[in-house]
C-alpha cells in the first residue's frame, strides 16, 4: 500500500472514494474497490469518532490509504484523527496563511509543529511512528471560498502543506453560483485554473471533489487528487439502476456530483 504522499512523490495521480455513512462494511467495500485513498467524512458525514477509528482500520487493512475530513481547523480533533491511524487530514475552510499555518502545526510534531505525541493506533502499526508520520502524514487544507482563492499564493507559501482540496459547493456559493460544480461559468472555471496554476508554482498537489465522469476532465485540468464518488451516492445510483432494470425501464443516470 502506498500512502497519498508516496503516490504523489512517485509522480502519480490519485482517485478517491468518500464515506459519509457510519459503517465498517461500507469502508471495507470501498477499500477493496481499488481507490487510491478513501476519505471518512467527519464534517458533513454522519460519522462519530469511535466508528471512524474502525472505518480507518477497515480501509487500511485491505491495502488502501485512509484519510479523514475533520469537522474544522482545530488541533485537538486533527491530532485525534491522526492518532486513530489516518494517513492524512482534509481541513475545511482554510482562508488565510495564518489558518494554513495552524493546520500544518496540528499535523506535525515538534520542531515542525505542535501536535501532541500519543499515536494510540499509529505506534501499533509503525515501529517509529514519528519518522513515519513526518514522511507520510498529508496535511490538506480546503480551498473553498473566493477569499481563499484570492489568498492562495500566501497560503501555499506556508511550509508543510502537501495538497489543497477544492470544495466546489462552498466555492460556488462564494462566487454567487449554485452549490455544485459549475463548469462553463467563467468565475468557476477561472478559480479552478488559478488553483492549479498556483499549486504548480508552489509544488503543492491540487485536489478536488468531483464525480466519476468528471475525473478525466479534472486530471486534464491538472488536478492530481480527485474524489470520484461517495458511499451514499453510489448506493443510491446502484439501487436506482437495478430497480430500473427490474421494471424494464431505461437505466438511471449519473450518480451525481459530490457536495
């Protein structure tokens, strides 16, 4: 198994899955599906801490890199998710270099940060967890507002950021657009292009939410970390498709975009 940072260090792109349903079985199914990473969403997902620990375990046990989207840019919860075995954290609503620096500090041990030592799960799986974490834990702030896009060069200049992750819904709302992917809207397209351009300059990986159908386009645009689907969306799409077949109707459409 390669962690996300190992994938990026090898020059490769990563396709991910997303989990909002609190179930270890779903986590194992997604882990076995062939994604490069699977993210447990503890911000908008219906997932609490104890089940997150078990979902991380289920994903990693089948050879896929587990990461977590934390509820907010708060050092206690970031450290707790990393202690639970996550290979990285996606951190919402990072809008300034100061907030980016706080996110990095929460992910790194001294002297590079202020994360408290106590890797309950990590030290079981890695003989020298401090060295492993320094080489593998991914700090991934979310860029999901116009304010963050405007401040992107300063945010990306903060040492220790491995990737940024675009939330298209919140970004769209701050651009005066509906909360979804808005390809074809000049403001949306310009924001995405600028994010990729600034990440390339800074040597930071650009990532984003998408759908399976959008992944090739996002890769063409220069993104290197793209989430293709989520458990809730895939379950609904599969159920609709099988029901349509059972009724002799046309197959259901796309699973839809992630928020």
